[in-house]
């Protein structure tokens, strides 16, 4: 459990530091994950908003791309998708809802949905969201994904409605965004880390970096693994992203949470740096 304690402390620390602006601390810093309006004192936009504004209605403002390219590129090369497992507040939220999703999985209908043969293909939807909606739709017609994103509703719209109801002015997409937010809640309570698996555009940006990242999860060695593995499947059962860990080779879905490392009775899985 050592990695899970460290991960929880990291997530809690990042959660509070990401919200310092709400307590009057002007950090002037925008965090490199998908967390809209997390810091009112931020001097920059979330990476997706920066991408959208850089291509809005066919324009190309390359300076706006420096933030998502440099920051997400740096974290991607060094640690792949670790931001999703160790830093993102929405990941922390899904860490809590994931426990409920695991309990609901005992019901045949929920289990059937999560284990359906098309489930691996649904994971490509996040790439469509990134390329088709965040980039192409914004460039061609000016519609921005961040206007309807459920994370924006959770971290921006709802707090504003609760704390400053008289100052809230809904945009034209408010009701669409609200419906999407409700579907988002249903998703993360029924499928463990469903948002990360299927829809998160920042996850789509970071996922390919798992193939080349300096830090990644791997087996100790194929020879030792084949000789000592108990085939208990504890590692795959513990994985919140539903990965077949024993056959994993720098899987793009891995969020480096370390759960598979913690539960392996023979300690055949490790974090590797190269």
C-alpha cells in the first residue's frame, strides 16, 4: 500500500494547491491538467482552452500552444500519464467513485457493459474528442468543447452558482453542459475511471507518451515473470483502468498508479526508469 498512501497525499496536496486562488492566494499559475477554473488567479487557461483559442475559427496563434506543448510534453516524456494518477483532481474524484463502481460491477448489467467486447474500442473516443471536437470543431465552426465540458461545470459553474448565484450568467450551452455533467456522474459511478478511459482529451494527449516516457511500469523480466508468476490475476483485478497487466507493454492507458505493484504477491512488477 505504500504507493497508494504516497499517491493519496500527492493528490490531496495538488487538490488544495490548485484551489489556492479560491482562498485569496494569487498563485498566478495554471496547472497542467484538465481542471477548468481551478485557480481564479491563474494567468493562463487550461491546456484544452489554450488549444481551442489557438485554432479558433481557422486562426492559428502559435504562442497559445506553447503552454500545452511544453508543459504537457515535459510531463509526458518524463512520466507518461502519471499526472492522471498522481495529480489530477478529477482523478482524485474518480478514486472515490471507483470504489462504488467496483461494488456495482457485481450486478450483471453493469458487468456486461464494462466487459463488453467493444469496450477496448471505446477507449479511442477520447482521441476523437481531442481531434474532432477540441481541434477541428473549434477551427471550423468556433464551437468549443470547454463550453460543455463536465469538469468545467463541476469546478467552475457549480461553485459559482452556490457561492455567487446573483453573479452567474449561463452561456447558451448551459443546459447541454448540465445534461453532459449528469451523464458524466453516471459514468464515473458505474465504470471505474470511466472519464479517464473513454473521454478525457488531456488523457488522449498524454497516453501516447507512455510508449516513450522515462518512467513507466514494467515486469521485472519475462524469464523471471514466467517462472514465478502465480497467475492469480491480482494485478489486473486491481488496475483501475482495466488493463491486462501481465501482457502490458507500456500500455497507453496506464496511469502509473502503482496498484499492480502493491498487490503482486511475488513483487514481479515495478516502476522502471529508462
